[in-house]
C-alpha cells in the first residue's frame, strides 16, 4: 500500500485507491527443490497482566463463525455480498479469536514478573504454567465470560471472549495437531529447535511454558539468574542464555497456528475437498457462503488484516494497528484491527530502502481481495479450470507476500542482533534488548517451514537454523565474530531464496536495510 494516508471521508464517499503491485516471488513445491523499528513486531507489548480464572482443558471445536460484516465494497474493502441470502458472505471470527488468544497470552505473561516482585503472586510449581495454558488450551465453556486483555486506540466493541467467538483454542490448530492438510508429519519432520523432549511444535510450546513456570517459582524464592553483565534478569521469561520466551512463544504461535493454517490448509490445493479445492457449487448448510468462500476468508483471517486495510497507509498499520474506521467511538476486533503478520508486512515496507521499495502489504491485499472478488462472482456456480488457475494466481500473490514479509522480518532482527553484539561491553548494551531481538528473529524463522509452496527449500531451512542456533552468542572475541558471520550468512541465504534487494539487507554491522 502507498504511504499516502486515506481519510475516513474518502471511505464514506467510496473513493477507491487500488494498491500497487510489486514483484511476485516464484513459489514452487518444496519437494521439487533441494524506517528501522526497534519495537516489538506484532502483538500488544504492554505488560498489563492480571490473573485469569486459572487453567483450562482442551475445549475448542470447529472454525465456524458469525457472518460478521455487511454490505459490499470496492477494492479498499474486504466485504462481499452473499449469493444465497441477504447480507455479507464474509466470516472468520475463529481466526480473529486465535489472534486474540496469542495477544492476550503475551500480555498476561508480561505482567507475571511484576506480580511476583510486588508480592501479589507467590507461585507454586505449575501455577504460572496453568495461567499460560489458559490461553493455549482455552475452554469457552468455563472461560468465555472472562474479560479480554487486548488494548485498542478506542474501547473495543468486544469485552469478553464469547463476544468474539467460542469453541476455539490454539492447541488444536497448532501445526501437527490438525487431522488433515499438513504437508509434513510434524512428529518427525519438525526442525529448528534442539532440546530434550522437543519433537513437535506442541512439545516446543509446552517446553517454553515449563521453563517460564520454573523461573517464576525460582524468582519468587529469590533465586534470580544474572545476565552476562552481572545484573539480575529483569523478567521471568528471560533466560540467562539470552532467550526471550515471551517473544519466542508469540512469534512461533503466529507461525505454527496462523501461517501454518493459512498456507498449509485454507489456501493450499493439494487435498481434494480442502482449501482451494473446497466445494463452490452451493452454500454450506445454513450459511451465507460456499465452503471455498469460507476457506479463503479463513486464510485471510489468519493473515490478520483489517477489513478496510486497502485504505490504510503502511504507517497506520505499523504505528497504530487498529482504528475506529466507522467513527462509532469503538474498535471492532473482528473488522478494525490488524493482527499478526499483516503488521509485519507494513513494517517491512516502511523500513525498505528508498531505492528498492517493497510492497508486501499491497501485494497481500491485492491477492486476497481479488481472489475473494472472483469467488463472490462465481458463488454457487463452481469454478472452471481457468477460474481455478486464476484463483491460484491470486493465492500465490497473497501468500508469497505474506511469507516474504516474515522472511524480511528475520533479516530485520538479524540486523538488530548484529548491532546489539557491536554494543556489548559498552554503556549502550542492553541484555534484554539483545535477547528480545534474537528471539523475535528466531521465532519468525521457525515459521518458514509451514508453507508447502515456500521458495525456501527444506535443506536451506535446516541450514538457516543451524546458523541461528537456539540462543545468541553472548561472549566476545572469536566466538562472537564467528556467530556474527553466521548471522550474515543467514541473511544472505534468505535474500537468495526470496529475491531481496541488496539495499534491504544491511551492512556487516547490521546498520542500514530492514
């Protein structure tokens, strides 16, 4: 999207500005090939926590949702009239709900350290684990009436979880846990993190939560590890090895739930009756959409863009992330918030070099919007072979931009870590920032294995994670220089796979570029 802000008045008058396209990355089946922002990418970074009403069991079922939207719009609006009944055919409340769970888990974890330090929480073993599993294994039957933590620029329309959706959680949609649609067996093919007992995406999430739980118990007992400068660690989610488990959890869940479900399920075309091969000849029973329309919407929902994202500037997304578009004094979490990776696309566009600009956000929007417009025009008729090929082209545009923005975010944080390493031993060095930057980059990088159509081969993915490791190098001298070169090599590997311009990669010390 362009950097010229559009106004709400323009929306009201129907003044449409079509996003410009940029290079479409070539996507092939992996089986066939061997403005600098230092803030957090995606999610609410505020440490507002507070206790929930405890842990919960696995309770989510299904992905159905409300027909949350109305009317029909032009190229700046993702909303399409139903071919079968009055009103909108767009529905993806379950996807928004999972984005919300990830955001709120992160916010809740951000408040745990303060509660321990002020004496309001003295956890026994398992207490903090249960608080985090509340979100991971969310159970609407017991907790649907709990207030949400997500903060917005105006009060949110939805105040409790049931106001957004119900019967959903994170664990059941984690890569490897969905019954069908996965292009790999994640019990044997999961790559990127070496630790005892970690063999699947779910075991990695539970491993990190267990580490946080133990560090919370230790902190409450006065046993606080020291960072390399000799200072006590400032948060229960920081490890002495330089991992920020809050960031790792959030970024990995964005990939292993949202990107995995979007790329490997709803937007894929390798299983008859699923994704782009879903039925488009009739409405789902009692619903205003075909199965294919709904699958496409769910893919869009996992990308996370607001319904009016075509009219937002990249700065709107990067700086605000949500807006009261309709002027009712509230922000609707279902339609007026940019979640997850959609914000990264805008941030990387903002940070791209002026001589080599990117338009990840515009390409993603164009692909998602135009594909859905095709489906709205053909709902109830099925797709011809030519129309399916056209739909796949729209999918390729959206999905390649989505993944490229994730890969560009890895490069951004590689550059941040290189700068952190240059500052080691000086007054400018921050261990917390170093851990945060490394963990964001690693979390994003783990996501790149979840797309069957990725331009990054399995072999290159494994090499990437060999270079990144499972923790940053915190010592100086030859070890630091060797690791810095590994980071530069990782950056170059991604640039080659995704066709990134040299101007966006940054220098040897991490300055410049994304």
